[in-house]
C-alpha cells in the first residue's frame, strides 16, 4: 500500500506486552528483543541474541511443549523472510496457542537499513494465510493493534496466527536485555517450573 501509515515500533510493542497476561514471549534477533525489553523485562521473555531466523520455530517448539500456554513471537521482517519456510512448518503443526508478530519496517535494520523484500511487495501475512494460518492481518495503526489485542484474548484460535505490524524505519535507543544465554535459558526454565540445566 503506497504511503500507508507506519506505527512507532516501541508504542506498538508496548501495547502487545500490556495485554500479554501470562504469555510466554520469544523475541527475534536485535530490535524486537530491544523493543520487548523496553516494554518491561520478564522471566517469561526468551530473548534470542544470535539465532537469526529462529524465532518463529523456537516459538513453535515452545507452543507444542506448553500447549496450555499462550506463546507470542515478536520478530522482524528480515528474520521472518530468512525463515520463510517456517510458516509452512507452523501451519502443518497447527498450534492454536501460537501468535507471531512481525515488526515490518521494510528494511534490514540490523545490517544497515537496506530495503527488504517486504518493501518490494512481499506480503508475509498473505504467505502465512496461503500456508494455512488460522488468522493473519497487516496492521498500520496503533488503533488496529489495540483492536487486535482485545480480539486475541477474547476469541479462541483455530490454529496459529500471524500479524504484520507496519512500523516506522527508526532506530530508538537500545534497551538491552541480559546477554548471558545460559542465564536467560535457566531463568525461563525456572519460570516454567523446570530445573535449570
């Protein structure tokens, strides 16, 4: 959509996190992790520091292992493009407790703001729908995010859901979560009632 509005990324993620309740949250490499951390660190946040392309599939594994828990993945367009095939795998697995939120600024923000394919017409929402996701949408305003968050907590899902949030190409100050992967893993396991390992 030409000249469509773009949201403030931090405000959009804050709205998602404000309604997370007891959800487990997996974040993609770089800015999605900073955005979720800026909204408030939490023991149920699993930050991926160096697993480019892995967020949606980590979310899938978690959703299958914890079927009674809501699992939210917050990732970027570059990472989801890298993991394009993950949408097919998720659709076949059909976890009804998995939601993927793609922060789409139409740029590869972690490598120099080169234009990404989503700015050239690739629609991740349509691709997810074609794979068989139960619900998909492209959101351009914070009002749409507010309406979505209300719907997500009131309407049961028939399968995985994916939402593309069109965000402005900006680089807010980094809010850095812990970088110690073992600490993050063990903190997350403890939150789930599992022994550290």
